[in-house]
C-alpha cells in the first residue's frame, strides 16, 4: 500500500519533472516539478503552524497557482481540505468554520480583520494568501526547504470536507476520502481518453468538486498540462481555444460562446473534447453547439457526495438530454420513493448510486448519514430520474427545491429566511425558473404584511449584506398569497409553472 495514495498518485509521479503543468495568463509556465516544490514548502508551513494529520483547514481564497498548491500541500500533510466559496460573506463562513472545527483559516488579506475576530471566538488562527501569491502563508513557506515530508494516509482517510446543503436544515459536510477522489480521477482520465499530450482550458473555480477534484485531478493523473485562467472571460477563452485540446465547463460557458460569432468549426478544430456538468445542459445548447462547431458536448452527472456517477461515452452516442451511462465501477439504480424497491426500465423514481466514488458520510451527522444510505451501501441522491432501454440515465428533476444557476447550488430556504425577516414581508417563496444562459435563475415572491408596501430596493440591500451575489433573486415580485395544499404546505410546483413562461418570454414579473 502506498504511504499516501492520493498524493503519490497525483503529485509523487511528477516529482522533479520539468514538463509543463500550468500556463498562466501572463504566459508564465509552471512545471510539475516547480509546482511540487512550492506545495511541499506550503506543507511544511502547515506543519510549522501546528497542524497534524486529520486537522481541518478552511480556505476562502482567490484562484491562483498558490491556492492550488495549498490543496496539494494539505494532501501531502494529511490535512483535511475545506474549500469555501469566495463569494460567501463572513456571516455565512462562520457556520462552516465552526462546524468543521478548522484549526487554520486561509483567506485574502482584505478579509483578514473580520475573519480574525471570528477565529478568536472559535479558537482558530488566520493566515493570508492573495491572488498574486503574496500573504503570510507564503511568507512563511518560502523560508522553508522543499523537502518532502509526506504523511502516511490510508485510502479511507479523509482528504476533503465539502459542504453541501438541502433546502432546509443545516449545511452538511460531505466527507471525501483519498480513495473517493483517486478512483474517480483514474476512471475519468481513462474514460475520457486523457493523456500527457492533452492541454485543458481551465476557467472554473477551484473551491468545488468540478473545478478541483474533476478537472485538476484528471490532468494530474494523466500528466497533461493546463491553461489556468482566473475565471471565465469570453475574450480569453476565444484566444485560447486554438491552443488547447479539451475544455471542462458549465452550461453557461457554452451558451456564452454561442453568442459570439467567432465560435466556428475552424476555431475549435484542434479540440477533441468539450465536457459539461454542474447543471443541466439544455437541448437547444447541445444542438446549436454541434451545428456551429461540429462537436457534440459530452454531458456527465455527479454531485458533491459522489464525485462523478455517469458520463456520455467518449466513443459512441452522446445522447442529448441524458447524462450518459454509469461509469465503470459505479452502480446506478432507480427506486420507488420511500422504499428500496428497484423499478423497471423507463419508469421515473429516485436515483441511488454505489461505488468507490461515493463519500464516507456527513461530518458529525451520523443520523443524517444513516438516513441517506441503504444497508447495502447505496446512496440516495435526492434526484429523480429514469434509465432508458439503452442504459442512458435521464435526470428528470430534484426531489428537493435546489436551484442550480450558472453551476452554483442555491438553496431557497436560505434566501427566504432573509426575505421573511424584512419588516414589511409576511412570507416569501423562492423558486428557480429556466434561463437560457444560466440554466436557472432565482425569483423571489413575497407576500406583504397587511397595510405594508415592501420597498424592493431596501430588500435587495438587505440581501446584499447577508448573502453572496449569486444567490440574489434576479426578480422580486409582490403577490397576494402563496398557493398551499390541504396540509398548508406551499406548492412551489404551481409557482414554477405560473412564472416560468413569463420569465422565458422576458415579460415583467
């Protein structure tokens, strides 16, 4: 058994190699070997801060090579990586930091003062890492030798804690092991035919599964290189398309490319693979992209708790409107809600999965973990779907009211709590409606208190102070009442059906 399976497989094999790993927007190229030197120095710094294997480290920093090196350092030192969305406010961060028991917080120096106050109350410590690589973390790391001190880990040890959530209740920390991440990276690299000759265009964030554990790990395991962009910038993407062999993106990437007349077959002729995930890809986008470029986008299906479960085939039919076939080693079945009864081909039910990709459970939530797993190891995803006669998986909807906008998960209850707290609001409901660009967009519906007229601008201001921008409703409408069933539960399906057409037609809602 390897001393540290994830680190040895992803980075250990590249030790000392001068082959390109990252190419930055300023054309600087960082080799695999140089990257490993930096990550090893950072790992030594973490040990110097007093962290030991199994400790958690909460990270909210801008995407940069050094931020990526921090992930490698955590794996090398056996420290559990807890990445947090860069848009979260301090108020939102407090729960994740406290719940994870993070002993160290890494943030941009602009947020150091506020987070230091929080850290003091939680018995934690704050260090800084800025987008340009400066900050107290690297100040310490650069004084230390790049001598490997890889800590022994087993395949079942935790590598990362990624927070997810339902529409109600507390956010949940999904415990991902070394083997969860490594097995999925090996499978995807093989299934998608990645080799050391590949160059990936990377414009995703690195604080979630897609941008980090899928895109980066696949390239590391295959030995390829990455054009490492800070974010999705249409001009940069267009400029780089002739220089890469593959792209992993969210549907929004492809809708925005389609809006640019420079997207042609000639521009994309060097690319062998476009992958889409994190949100449903509209049939319209799939068809239009193939017409414009000759490429059929490969759509796959995964989630925070399971990594990737299914994928349309690299060789074979990439079927529009489906997320493909179960990956090798992953079992997918459809069951009747509230039972363990497998239903027949073509019928809609809840999606359950089992395999080495599936997480260990929810952090400090044994009852929730037990409720989401069958006795035979199948995980109940909460998604509704069906499997057709050819084995392709179709995602029909979600049993929860999760909204996915631009690849980000948005939970209505969190927004509703802010809306309901406004002095003029009696109650609210937040829904997602279809959006050609983002997949879904957020709409807030509020019922005013008797005799009150809510001030929409004041409500927007309250949202801005409390929630990350991507969670803000695109539209807020005042309505007389919310539809309810006989048990008094708000019927969001009626609200979605009522407002989706008017939104798609760009009517004022």
